[in-house]
């Protein structure tokens, strides 16, 4: 392929071609850009501040607006976070990701200064550092970069058109504004979406179109499957169709050849065979550990057993 597809008009026919043809195309792109031996990157995700968020994201158990059983907690102690980071490194994680349930952070805030200190400590361990703290100012982004943040996660979640049905306390443009601040500061962007929130397949492709329009392109693209949380507005949603998930991963691989495509939340609902198909389609990173923020995740031993069965190495 001379030029990766970027627009909805280009992405749609690729996504909708016969599945095996799509997989053949995505495998070729994957081999050309990642080779045969490049393995799956293992990332560890830790919630350093859980619950009590003021936002109304319809999928999130950490919103203070919903009765989900998730209790609001204070920011974790610096030494406690560092201990978790050391364990992650010992387990083979190449990237340590930290999430805080906040609307956002600004320079000068005590909580932000605490996070900067935590980042500096974790960076000294030699892993990539990724954080997700909500909305950022240009200056806060600059300070995170200076402290040692490798990448900032700020998902688009869904298409611009579907977004107001999922979140009303901030806009799609607000998310793009934070992404621009991250890019201006020189951090990599980790940005993807969530499948299964009542959106159409076109919505997913329109989200991918926005991702393809980012300059520079996202360094990593998490693709999450909604894990319906009791008490949230999306509690009754059904699990996304596996073949739709595989199609989106394959199309994302073709459209963003050098991105790490992270098979993220929802893996507990996927069989080993389904996960294998996702790796074949182009996913080359997972979060490992028994929890993703507040949601369950496959056990580390299960993940290692699956990668071994598939003959997939791990990458730093």
C-alpha cells in the first residue's frame, strides 16, 4: 500500500472488505513495519487516585454521579506507587501507566506537584512512564514532559457525533485541546477508544479518522471493549461482536502502521482464540496484571501462557 488510508471514505471500504482479505492486508502492513520477531509490549496500569470524579462519562464507575460501589480515595502515597512500579518492572513491564480520576490538573496545584514527584521517581526505574490525569494546560503538559513522562493517555472514546451521548460535562473539542497541549510539549500521545457504547461501526471509523488526522500520529492506540459497570448509564450494553473488534484492529493497523495497538479493557470477556485473532490482526501490546483501574483483567500467568502458546515474544 503506497499511502495509508486516512479519511472515512478511504477507511470504510477497507474495513468492510471480506474479513480474510482484510486480515491479509493488515498482516502485510504489520510485517513491513514491525518485522517477524518484534513482540508484544507488556504494560502495567495502576490507579493512583480512584473514584470521586466530577465528570459524567457514561461508561465510568469512578464518576461521583453514579452509585457503583467505587469509593473515592485519596492520591496514593509516593512510596506505595513506587513499590508497585518496581513490581511491574520485575514482572517484565516495559511501560508503567498511572491513572487518576480527575477532571484535569493545572500547574501549581498540590496534587499535580505530588504527581510530578511520583513521575520523577518512576522514571528512575528505567521504564517508559505514561499518565492519564484528565485535561491539561500547555504549562502542565510541559512540566509533565520535563518530569519524565513518555506518553500521555487521553482517549477520544468514540466519534465526534456520538460523544455527546456518552459525556456532557466536557466536549470532544476539550479532548482535542488536551491532545494538542501534549503534542506541543513533546510527549507521545496514547489515544484510542471504547467499543460497545451504543455507537455504530461508522462511528468507530469516524473516530479512527480523527486519530489519523493527528499530527504527529498517536504513538499508541488503546482499543477497549466496554465492560458495563453496574450503576452507570451504560450498564445494560452488550459485549461488542468479536469480529467487529478484529475488523477495527486490522483497519487501525493499516491506517496507523507504526502505532502500538493496545488490546486493552474487556479481555476477560474474550476467549483465548479471540485474543489470538486480535494479535494476528495487528494488536501488539496489552495491559497485564489482575486489574485495569477498577475493572478485572486476565491473570498474568494466563497472559504469559497465551503468548507462549502463540509463540509471541515480549517487547520492551
